[in-house]
C-alpha cells in the first residue's frame, strides 16, 4: 500500500560522468532537482607535480628499525621518468583503449594512476640498490594495474610495446645509455647496419631493445612472498629473479 513519507534535514549528493562507455544519459527532468557542480579532471602538469612530490619525498625518506637506510641521492634522477611515464600510460590507455560491450571494464581513472605509485612505495633501499631495478619495478607496477586488466592478445602486446617505448624514451638517460648503440672507438669505422631480406637497411624502431630486455630476456616479478620463512609483518617487497624456485 502506498503512503506519503516526508524526508527532512537530508542532503542528497550524487555523482555522474559524461555518457558513453556503458553510462546512460541522465534526463534534464532529473537534473533540475540538483545544483550542478562540474569538477574537471586535472591536467598532466598538475598530476606530475602531485605524483612527483610524493615519489621524491619517498626516495628522500629513511627506512629500517633505526631509520638509518636511505636511497642513494642519484635515485632522485628517476623521479621524472617514473612520473612522466605513468601519466602518459594513463592518458594513452584512457584515450586509445576505450570500453566496448565486450570490454566494458576498460575504464581507467586517477585511482589507477595512484596505484602504480603506491606499489612502488613498497620497495625499500636494501631491496633496490640500482636504477635498473627501480625501472623494472615501474614496469611491474604499471603492468599490474593496466596490463592485467586487458583481455586480448592484441591489447596486451600494445601495452608491452608502449611500455618499452617509454622506458627507452624516458629512462634511457638515467640508465646511462643501456638502450643506445655502443660508442664507436676513435679511428674505427661504424658497424654495418643490419639488412632485411631485400638488402635494405633495417630502420631501428623505438622500444625494440627495451622490449627484448624487459619481456624476452627475463620475467619481471616483484612480491613480498619470496621468503616463506618470514612472519607476515616482516615480509619485504623485492624482485624475484629465480622463477623456478618460486614455482
């Protein structure tokens, strides 16, 4: 049986996003009951300032029971590559991998971007003593957040290529030219370029060397489960380099 009910001293707050990606359009008849407030997404510069401040402060913190462990000062050089790469991944995933009826969960927001950094904040100085370890940690955390949500081989390959390109472009300087051609000694001729089946020089594609290093020559995995003898509160986040042992 229907009856009238008065609701007093109650404020109703609602939130919605623009139509699309499975979101239905809301009618003006419903909107007329509300005061509208539009909160635009922060731009890239704003996100980089926020994430950069958090990550830089983390690398400058002290760790250990006696607060006597710190990351080396040169680790500050990797703040910009990590932040720039994370923001670019978020932007490209949001704009290029849009939700469809078969991929309705392809929705990415700032919470995903923050999870990448949250995962990196689990590492400690004694388990990350080189910049290349921090680079692989970024690849692992970004894949955990974004790549693991993808369901097709094409989308997964797309992400791996994108991550490889970003590592070469943004981390290459920090890693002291790891993905660059070795310098030619003075007085020697440069090596002959590789040729394709037709005898034409093969043009180098950005990300090729990083792809081989990150996804073909190794399996990147970090976790706090590698030492089974540790108590839960004593577990540390570290890189696993012995895959057979973990299996």
